[in-house]
C-alpha cells in the first residue's frame, strides 16, 4: 500500500515535471508554429539565473518564481526581435536558426561560467509515505505545474489579451484587419514561452545539475510531448504529459530511469505515427 | 550539361591530386587532421544528399554515423578482421534506416515531424549507449563501455590479412579514396533515372506522384543511401582514432553535419565537402584558443548563414563567377542565364 502511494506520487511528480518543461515550448509552437530548438537552453538560462541569484543572497522562491522567468522572458524578447521575426513562415529555417542559437547559448555560458556543474539546495525537506521517504520538493513542482496550466488557461480564456492571442493564432490576417498588430502578438507570445521555459529551469534547478549542456536532457522529451499533444496548448500539453509521464515513471520504476526515458520517447514516436496531428488533432478539437 | 561534366571531372581530378600530394607536403599531425576532416566530409555528403537532393530534413544523421562506428567496433573486435566489419558498418545503418524510414515515409509524416523524430531517435540511441557500462553489456567479446566508449578498436587491415594493419598514411589514402568514390557514386545516382526522380519529388511531390512515381519509396531509398554513406563515415571515424564513444550520437554531431551542408551549399555535393573541411578547421582553430568556446563559434556561424547566406558558399561563389564572366563577355542573355541555372541544380 505504501509502495503504491509512493509510486503514484512519483508518477504525479513526473507528469508535473513534464508539464513544466513542455508548456513554454507548447505556447510557442501552438501559437506561432515555430519549433524552438533553443528551448532547453532557455531553461538552462533560467536555472543559471536561479543559481546566481541564490548565491548572491536572494531568497530562492523569489529567484526561481520571479527573477528566472523575468530574465529569460527578456532574453526571449530580444531573440525574437533580432532573429525569429525574420523567419516567420519558414519552419525549417527557424528550426535551424534556433538550433544555432542553442549552440551559441551553450558556448556563451561555457565561456562565461565554465563547464562545471552547479546546484542549489532544495528549499523543502522530505516527507514519508508509510515506510518510504519521498521528496517534498515534488509537491512544489506539482503545485507550480498546476498553477501554470490554470493560469495560462484563465489568461487565454478570460482576458482580452487571451482573446486577441487566440484570434491571431487562428487567422493572423483577419486579426490584423481588425486592428491587431500580429507582429506584436508574436513578439509577446515568444517572450511568454521563453519566460515559461525560464520558470521551468528555475524550478527544476534544485533537482538537476546546472551546467551549460543541461538543456539537451530536456529537449527531446519536451518536443515530442508538444507534438504528441497537438495544436491545443493546454489540453494537448496536459494530456500528452499525463500519458508520457505515466509511461516514463512506470518503466523507470520497473527498470532504470534511462529505459524509462527511452520508453517515453519510443511511445511518443509511435503516437505521432498514429496521430500525426497530435492528440488534440483528433480529440477535444475545440479545447484551448 | 557540358559544364556539369567538366566540373565533375575537375572535382575528381583535384581530389586525386590532393590524395597523392598531401602526404608529401604535410607532417603526420597535419595528415591525421586532414583524415578526420575528410571523414566529416563523407558524413556531410550523406546529409547533403538526403537533404539537398531528397528534400528530407533529418536532424539525426548522427544516428547512422554512430551506428556505423559502433557496428564496426563491435564487429572488428569479434572477428579480428576488419573486412567483414566494414561491410556490416554499412549494412546495419542501412537496415536501421530502412526500418525507421518505412515507419516515417509510409506514415506520411510531414517534414518538420521527420526532423523531430530523427532527432528523438538519436537521443534514444545516445541514452541507450550511454547506459551500457558494466560487464553485462557485451556483444560477443566486445564490451560497449557506456559513457567511456570503446578504446583500442582494431583498425583496418588488408582485406583478408588481419596481420597487416594499415598505418596512418595508408589510412589517409583509404579515407580520401572513399570520399572520392562516394562523390562519384552520388554523381552517378543523380545522373541516372533514380536521381532524377528523387530530385523531381523534392521539386514537386504531387506532380511526381501523378506522373506515377511513389514518393514514399523513393524517399525511403534516398534515406537508406544516405544512412549507408553516414555508416561508412562512422566506420572510418572509429578507425581514425581506434576509439568510439557515445558522443557520436550527441546532438552536437547532428548539428555539425547540418552546418557543414548549410555553409557549403544546399543542393550541391561539393558544398558539403568544402563546408565540412572549413567548419572542422574553424572548430580546431577555435579549440586551440581558450577564450571562446567552439560551440559559440558554431552557433553564430549557423545563425549567420540561415539569416544572411541561406543558399551557402558554393552557389554564391559560382553565381558570382558566372555573373562575372557573362558581364565580361557581354552576353548576359536570358537563354544563357537559364542554362547556368539548369547546370546549377546538377553540379
């Protein structure tokens, strides 16, 4: 019984983690049809921001929940203005350019901070489920992931900005004719996606080694989950994270974490083959 | 047509001259370095062929390169003779590509998704191979070694004679001869009916289908050819250092080969070769100083080329030269321009 409790808790945390690392990419892909290959490096920047803020004596919650998304959001804004906006509608070119950006960011951070792995202590201790110890920080991840999804949903569904964003996503020309500046919407969407990546990096910093190449560990998982989810950002990301997170944690529990990740990726590839438009391309088409 | 043939002969002749001239003009270190550049050029040709001519955007060509390298290493350790190992290093990536390609092309997955799937497969392989440390992960007599890779792999020997092992200079001849051979082979494929259908599908898939060609099959064939070439590259790479490690499957490897092709020129064969040598030289130059990380250089080069020179160096240089000659001859008529355009696609 205790074991079942522990495994379910781990599955939930796994799903929460996947939601966190995916949602920023999902916002950018879902709204702008841009596959941002520098997503992992945006997360890496968020993690570095957190580590550096904490070593300079800033409260860790403030560092990872406010400063990290803010800094990476600004970086995203700059990147969009200098790079992405020249490449709208050229999907392969944006993939290549963001891949170049990802390499450049890795190189830049290595040049500045060196190759060594840093970390911050988790601000929450463990707790026990029956005889088993579980990580208390998992609860933080779960809460942040849930709040992110709910917040994003409310923003898209109930605010004026959300309405404009959805309109631009559906038909940029029509939105433009009605007085919206699509380029400005794209700019803010990209910055929002980057900020969410920064948040994910910040929140995951205490449980992962922070180094310039850490982004590579997340990138494949994030992509394949977004593509598996399909066009609807929140429903798609949520559902795909649930399925893949579940597979990952169960296989990890039965064998090794490496095989768990391999199972996740393999399952995702098979699913893209069956549902090329993702889950929300076939089901829940009207969701956000 | 004539100019295409002329450029083909020029390239092959230059390759042969380089093959024999280099060992006399440079020291052993330079020769070894050029050997690995040439290996990368073979790898670049595989990406250049499937992307530039087949229109297949593979973000995971490193998977086949790495598979070729690992297959060679495992087979060479087990057989004690390199001949069969080389054959396997070509066959295994080909089979893997057939499987993956069947899955992708017959599922009619769109371009960007092919990119992401190939990328993911490479990441899977990287994770798997990385986790193979320990005695349990042994194929025959060959321990896979996990993150540490496989050291002291037996290098190429004379076919059928395991006791005569090639020295580095002979390895140079083998490597560059392979490059020239692959180039000639690809040129031949592109001049044949098969190659023309492959290019036709890249140009207009719907039209090619309506004429009666099955794009899925032709894309699959292109993909397999590319994978086999990448396998040869991987095999020679293992031979170059007598060593292979999981970094061959790393994302940076797939990124590098895309950069070679993009910098050299998409839709050419000479471009990827020159791109590979140029970028490898740049990396080793960047690696010899410690102020700037080589990833930064690579990334900036990639971004700059996507934004500013998306067609790559070789087409730009060629257009400049032909433009110069046309202006000089004063015969820049529309007809001639079109013939040069036609030649451009082929050479």
